[in-house]
C-alpha cells in the first residue's frame, strides 16, 4: 500500500513490491499470482479482521461500512490516504471482496435466494457497489463529513432493501 503513495497503481511492478518488502521473487510468487492478487489478499485480510468483531455478527449487510470509513479517515488525517489515481484499483477489489464476504450472509438470511422480489445475487452487488459509490462520493465531495455520517448515508441507501 505504501507504494501507491509513490506512484500510480498501474505503474507499480512486482519488482517494486519485492524491493520495498525486501522479499525474493520466488517467495512472492509462492503466495501471490501478481500484484492484483496481493492487493486483493490485503483487502480480504483487513475485512476478515473487521468481520470477526461482535458487531459484524449482528449486522450481516453493512458490518464493514463504518470500520472502513474510519480507517480511511485515519489515513487521511495522517496524510496516508491513497492518491486518486490509485483509488480505482483498490475500490474495484474492495467491491469484489465485499461481495464475496456478504454473499453467504445474505443467502443465509434469505434462504429462498430472494430479498423480496430481488435475487440475492443482485442484492449483494447492490450493497457492495453502493458502498463504493458512497465511499467515492465521500472522498470526492463530502470529505468534511464524519465517517459516521458517511456510514449513515450508506445504510440509508441499502438497509431498506432488506426490510422486506
């Protein structure tokens, strides 16, 4: 992640990662296919850590929202937020990882694989894409709003879908 502050994600090469992490090529490839796999793995581990908290158990559709907004807010205050040109790669992988992690929860809560008239798979995509939409809006337009405000807006957009 620290490399994203030095150059755009697209221009980061595996060699740059190896040099920064001080690991060998074979060690890297023993664990990851490429830099995208490394990024996805980092996002997945961070979300799994959030998910293991007690709050996640009681909130199957939005457990990740406030912790991510708070994490990004802390990084912005410290001047460590990802630059705009690195954001797209991170957010697309974040969206896919959220989809993966909430899919089972939504299917478990809606065993008929439907949320009212909505197929569960579409509800999953709605939650993940709406989160990234609110996240980008918050970063670009409403950055002065608190993480709690951003979380409340996200929840206002997605929770009604599940109140069937």
